[in-house]
C-alpha cells in the first residue's frame, strides 16, 4: 500500500484460493464477524486475508470508511470472477479425487534404503495398492539424504527415519533400538553391550552435505550426553552401503537401527548393542503442499488403517 493507504498498482502476486473464499464470504455477509464465523477463522485472520488479497490484486475491494462494510466498485466487479475461480478449483479437486478413486496416475514413494521392505511399511504399501489398484506405485530408494529428496519434490511421500528438517510433515509408524556398527577388528567388537562413553574416542563416518544437519546430529549423537562433540572422518557418506565399506576398513563407526544387522550383514562388520543411545523411529513423511493430493491422502489413510490393526 502507499502512504495514503491505497493499493500500489503493479505490486501484485497471485491470489490464493483461500483468500478468494474469504472475500466471497465477506461479500455475502458484509460483516467481518459473521464472515469469519462462517469461515471458521478469527476476525483478525479474515482481515489479513482480505488485505493480502487486495495487495495481491493491486486493487481495493472493501470500503472500510463507514460503519457498514461495503464492496468498492472493483470489489463488485471482481466478485463473480472470484466465484468462478473458486468453483473451478473445487471442480478440479473433485475430478482429481474421482481419478484417484478410479486408480489413475502415478505415486512415487521414497524409501530410506530398504525401509519399504520391512514392516509396517510393506503392509502399508500393500494396503495402498488394495485401495488404488490401478495407480502405478513407484518406490524410489535414497540414502541419508531422503529428506532432501522429499524437499526437492522428487518423491510424493517417503518412508524415512526421524528426525526431519523443518517444513516436512510426518506420522511415526514404528520404533526400535539402535546399535553401533564397528569393524571386526575394533577392540569393542567382542562386547555384548557398550555405552556412548565407550565410543568417546571413536570417529564417526562423515556425512554428505545433502544430509540435513538435524539428521546428522541426531544419528551421530552429536553432541554426546556429556556435551563433547563427535569427531568425524573425511568421508561424505550419503548411503549406508558406502558407510559400511569404510566401517569394515576400520575408518569409523555409525549408530544405525538394530534392524540393520538383519538387512545389512557384512563380513568384517559387527553390530553391538549400545545401552544408552536413543531409539529410532520410522515415519511416513510428506510436504504440506502434498498432504491432500488424492494419492498421498490414500497413502496416509492406508497407514492409519495398518497402524490401527497392529
């Protein structure tokens, strides 16, 4: 807006569907309080939507100079086009939901290494295929950078291990103990149980820059409970397989889920229980923008179905 309170022409961006919906409610009620109640939002939130819409369109829609709310000539002129956009969007969503129900289209599901091959992820995918038998469900495996792959929009949803960076939504689906994976030549390799203090002088395999910091710190337990930082090798590991090669050579350790012993048994690598390491949690994750996509919604529903039966 300019200093006089008007709208600066040219200072525009695309209006959102939510803004248009709120404008239509206000146009019908001509009262901010009633329109806010119908929209299930607060009156200040409604006012922000209208002001943002005016700024985005570059035109004033509502006359606030009198005690009664009225539409400006521009507001009157744009009311029907706004309604047409909102109705067209609703029709588009309805058609998409119909297509999803009919089993049309593709769904790309990311998987941190072999997570989709174990329970409950495998049962969730089976339930999804039962719901949408015609949808082409593609599994795209990734490494420790799976959250980055999700943020980049390369997959529609992903089975990964927590934590996740900001901007990712998720539902936890399983959890379990973690361990240390060491070289068979490590002095601790013949122990049944060790602690993080026992690993104080051990080097952790380094991470690729593509691995989110929140993930790196959690999975290396960095810093350790006593506040000491973890020492990293010069490796830039982005997946577990490459990490194992370095671990077998005695170049560092990792603290994976204990189930890794079943999934990745390797000559020269030993899995040892760590008594005081935090547990791991598997999750199905998605971006907020994908949450209500029909296929992702069906995947979330399949997840709740499987978890409800466990």
